[in-house]
């Protein structure tokens, strides 16, 4: 869970989060109004998540409960189990589908999560993982226990991460996960932006 200084506790900070995250889920006006595309649903989720966080953090009981109710309905419908006050700005859910985050986990800025990813406690303790900034979690990856992942790490699909990785900008994969290259999430994001449609 984020410390108090990292939480959304002002209108200005809420507006900044919403502006930055809306660019991650760009879609047409009709899609947004009728919530008929994957990106529109994910955009709506981010808005509800951030407003729930804001109204919870400023102790607005009525608005907190209204937004929490709306958020729970949407999260339960699409299996998005993302607690409030765990993710810094720029959280990017890559596709609509199951995502599980423990309420004691901490995700840094601009983290990206694919479907079927889980960031959870190990059952022995209730401590959960701490992810640095710009971490990309691949499809089906599980990050488990009181561990730390440094900034700019790319976690491969179906990886099981159960130990610390303190080196930045690397890729990890496997069961259990190990370093497989020096091309972390920065390289992954660079390749993604350089792709030209055929």
C-alpha cells in the first residue's frame, strides 16, 4: 500500500493522474459514452479507481462509498482485482481480463500489467511485492511474497517471481524467474513505439 505522501489527496493530483492515464486508453467519444470497447472499459475503470482513492483519502464518506460501489461492480464483472492506494500514476492494464493485486502491494509509476497476472502475498506472511517504476508484467506472470523488483524490469509471460531483482532494466523469465537479458522494459517500450503497421 502506498504511503500517504504518494496517495491522491488533492484535486490537482487527481486531475494529473486522470489526464496522464487517459492517454493510455484513447478511444472515440461514442465508445466512451456507451463503454463499448476494451479501452473504454479500462478507461472507465481507471477513472473509478482514482476517484475512489481520492474520496477515500480525503475522508468523504458519501462519495467514497458511491465510487467504491461502482468500482466493485466493474471490477467483479471483469475480474480486475486492483485495490485502491496500491498503484502510483500511469498504471496501464494492457487488456481486459483477470488481474490480481494484493492490497499490501506497491506498484511504482508507469507499471504495465497483462491479463492473468498476479502480484500477491505468499501465504506464509501477508507481505506483498514492491515493484519499481516502469515494470512490465507479462501474461500469466505471478509475483509472490515480500520481494522487490527494481525499475524498468520486464517480467516474461508465465514467470514465477519469488525473489528480489535489484538490477535495473533487465528481463526476467522462467519458473522460478531468473535474469535472461539486459533488455528490460525500456527496451520493450522502445520497440513497441518503433513498430510500424504493415
